[in-house]
C-alpha cells in the first residue's frame, strides 16, 4: 500500500520517546506535521501496515510543542533511529507560514525535504466555499480524513476544537 497524498489519524498508539525506534518496521513512513496557531503537532505514521477500508493508519508516535518551545527534531530522530527508511516522507501544513518555515529550517540535515501542503489546489475534491483559496490546509486535511472514514453516500460533519472551534461539512459526494 502506498501512502496517500495526505497523512492524518484519529488513533494515537503512543507519544512516549522511551520506546525503541520503530525504524526496523517502517517502509513507507510519513512524518506528518500540523502547524497550528499556538502549537505544532508531529506524528509518525507507517502506511505499509495493513489498514482496513474505512480506517486511517495508526499514529505510531506523536508529540506537540508550543511555538515558543524548541522544535523536537532530536526527539523525532529517536523515533526513527539513525538509519532513515528510504521511503520516509515529511508532510507539513499550517496556518502560520513563518512557523512552517521555522519547522522546516530545523529539520535534520540529510532528511528528505518536506512536502508543504499550502494550497487548496492540492486537494482531490471540490472545495465548496466562497473563497476556496482561503480555506486552511488544516481544515482541508481533516476533510480528507473524514472522507476516508465516512460511508459512501453519507455526509460527515467535522467539529475541530483547537485554538478556534470550526465546523465543516463533507457532502455525501465527498466534496
């Protein structure tokens, strides 16, 4: 199974760094980074693992830091070990471009360049709002996850309570 265009998960197995690296089992690893208004969340996902239809992959490791804290790249290096998986991808999306740049600048040398999801044009479904280019990538990524989980022909309502509370609808046709 190849990783999808966007990584997201509702289930987190562990956020503890005292566990051994999972690099021996990672083949299509994705480090997903969500840069929010007040903090940045990091998650490690393995898309090689078998995932049933209508499920999202487990988040193998996860952590979050406020924007005032140092970015946890050393901590994340401990997750994947010294030998990077050749399939490792880094995906990053955020509401604050200056913080996205800060996270990217702190990335360890030799790691793959992150794919920045910063355009509503990158999404595989219609965005039905007055100004699609102004729709936040964080909200659109949540819609991608909801689309993967919802039953065919049924809409989904998404309530996200972060710094702001947002309510979005994924229509029954996936848009």
